[in-house]
C-alpha cells in the first residue's frame, strides 16, 4: 500500500491570479477553467502534485501556512524571475548543507528557491 502527495493547496484572495504567478514562475500554464475562486496548475500537463488554489473569505489565524520548496541549478535566475513577477525577497540561508532563498509570493505566502 502506498500514498502519494496529490495536491498542494493554497488559500488565497484570487485563485486565478495567484495560480498565474506560480505557472509563470514554473514556465507552465494555469489549467483551463480557472476562476478567481478555484484554479490549478499541473493537471493539463499530467504532473503531480498539482498546485491547487482556493479563494477563502479570510485566512484563518493560526492555520498552517503552505510552504513550497523549489530547486534549480539556476536558482539565482529563478530568484530574479520570481521577484520580477511580484515576489518579495525575505532572506538568504546557508544551513544544513543547503543554500536557499526565502521569498513571499504576491499574497505573502512564503516559498523557497534552493540550489539543486
């Protein structure tokens, strides 16, 4: 018996808009039928896990924050790309044998881009 990660779900104010940010960052597209209420990235390409974006009336205080980790041999290029798309640079880290940069997407959700 196995279990696999199917979705990474992100609560947000505008699902289509935030999905477009991550699709652009990953050089892919938002799946068809995206709306301000619900959108996915990855279904059309058959990739898993899917990134799933759901509009919520207001983010629940104390709820776990979604944290995505991206890795690339060209991490500096992707960090610059993320910032040009509207991300905010938070901090750089060199710990535990790895190097990564923490950024915030346009709605303030944190994510990392590290060296592959």
